[in-house]
C-alpha cells in the first residue's frame, strides 16, 4: 500500500517594528530579562491596548506580496488559555476576520513551479518565554517577548513532501526580508514554523488524522522532523495501529518527534472578540499607497536579470535570493560593470569570502565601485585575472582600493612583448625535450610552457601575449 503525506504549515514571523504591538516597549532582541516590559505587556489589571499601525501595514504589505485578498474589515479576538508566560491569561490574536485571506506562493518544482495556496495571514501578539535552565527545581519567566507583533501565515494542506515544506519556508523568508517586514532570523526565533502532518493512501481524497509539530526554527530541522514524522505515521498504519491527534516536538539530539500534549481545537480556546480593541476598517486608498510603494519582488527581479542582462537562471536565482545581494549587483552594473563579469565575481570569490564570515554583501568593506575598478584593471590589461583574485582578497581584508594594492605590491601585469619573448626563449632552451614532444603532437604541453612563464614572472605575465608568443615560436 502506497501512502502520501499531507502537510500544512503555520509560520510565525516577528515583524520589524521598533515597539510592541499594543504598547511602546522595545522589541530589541537580547536584552536583560524583563527589562522591556510595562503594565500593558505584563498584563496588569485595568490597562488598555493601543494598536501599532506599522504592524498592520506590514501584514498588509505581506498579503499583497503573497497575492492575498486584503480584508477591508478586520477585528481581534481573545484566544484563552493559561500558561505562565501569558500574563493576561489570553492571547490577543485574530480568528473569524483576519487581515488577509487566500493568496498563494510558488515554489520550485520538477521542471515548473508548484503553487501552494494560503488560507490566511493574521496578526497577533507573542507570548513571553519560560526559562528552565539554571535551577533543578524552579522555572523563570521573561516577558521581554510578550506583546511582540507576530504575523501568522497559514498554508492550505497542499504540501506533499518535507522538501516542499522547506522550499516553501525558504521562499517565504526571502519575500519577508525583501519587503522589509521581518528579518527572518530563525536562530533568534524571528521566523519559526509549526507543521500539521498526516498521511493517506495515494489516490484517496479523505485526510488522515493529523499531528502538529511545534516551533521548528531551522530549515534542516523542518526537513528532518517532517521526514521522520511521515515515516512514523506510515509505520504505525502498516502495523495496524492508529494515529493519535496530538502536538509533538522535534528532538534534534535523538532525531525523532516526541509527544507533547493532545491537540487542541479552536473551540478549546473559547475565542471571542476583544472588547478593548475596535475593529480595523481600511481605506482602500491606504492599501493602494502600500501597493504603490512595494519593492520589486525576487521572482520579478530574477526574470529581469535573465531578460535584460542574459544572466543564467541559476545565477539569477542566486543574485535575487537576497535583496542586499540583488541591489549590490544592480549598483555594480549601473556603475558600468559588465553584468556577466560582475555576476561571476559575486557568485565565486566574493560569496566564498562572505560565507566564511557569515555576513551579508552590504556588510562587506567592498562596495560596488570597488568591483568596477578591479574589472577595469583586468580589461585594460593592467593585472591578470589570477592576480585580480589576490588583489580582491586584499581589498576584502583591508578595504584598500584595487589600484593602491596593485601599486604597493608591484602587481602590474607584464605586457612588454620583447621582455616576455626573452623569458620564453630561455624556458624553451631549458626544456628542449618538451619542445620536441609538443612539435610531435602533444598539444597539452602548451599549458606546461605557460605555467613555466607564470612561475618565472611570479604570475605577472599577460597570459594572452604569452600564448601568442608561444604559438609563434613553437610553430
């Protein structure tokens, strides 16, 4: 019997607002526990929430980017449950009337994109954090995160594999970073994922009993957890057992999902409209203004790189994957660089150095004009491509300009034909056996001769001129 997985994702993205959703406390990460709190986010009696307009705008911006229908009338609800890190005893969220409904996201498929439908996007407040480390008998509560604005993006159960789920998360992360509504930092919890997973016999439409895997905060863990849970459910069914609807957690050390609690339904939370917050009624002109000021999305940018500048699809995908990289590349081309040459440098030497330090391209000492300068030195024959790599690394480490490094280190390329001819004559005299073999048909020895010239000139010889002289002298 063949089974297929049915996966729906619930993704929480922390919004890039300076203050919390209903008060003026900072959202800055990493502060001392309970230093970013006030009576509102600490749930003191008698306080009233005041909506953060920027948080609402960010959700609408995301909805537009994900092809959603923006609701012109929306309201907040209280989601009631008791937990130590939820000081009010309820979470302010949205239930019946979310800010955004419908929409879709396209992810790479086999030869074509796969469209995954969205159910909704809504706005809610985050809870605090329980801390269990440091004491064998006590737990602590940090309310710095309580009231931080969260955007929840819910997909339809249209994902079929763990890889599709990971691709969905990666694409979503790229978009929210592009439109500058979330930093998508999974290590800090700014982007985390819950997954509803069930399996069913292939060819059937009825959904199986689902489990929910909570709070996965890395692409690797998402894929591993879903792969494991799919295999676990199939094994249970094949052995004649039944799936229990429950919430499970991913244990990364053991490589398994573990039961946490029975799964709640919506009625368990006793949702009702929040009496302290008025409904949100949109002016369509405000939505039009947000739409007009939206930045170009990654898929559109990728297509433009391919169509305008002839960049290969895989390279265009890499350049467009981060907004900072795309804008850096565009500025380099705008300053006069050949698009393909700039692309090759960015995806090769530059990315290697950036990855070693785990930084973004706009955090580097090298600016677009610096790459334009080094490409110009290569084009004019001042330095060779090989020397350019050395110069580039020095630029990256020190922030010095290419011309200064070339001058200080005496790296100007040798292009004097008479000087190179003398060096080549000497090399040919010292390697008569290789000359004879070349003339007998071993053409691959040409690289040996070029290498000898480069060794003699410490890499400074102009390779184009060297090859021309060698071909002339070797007949």
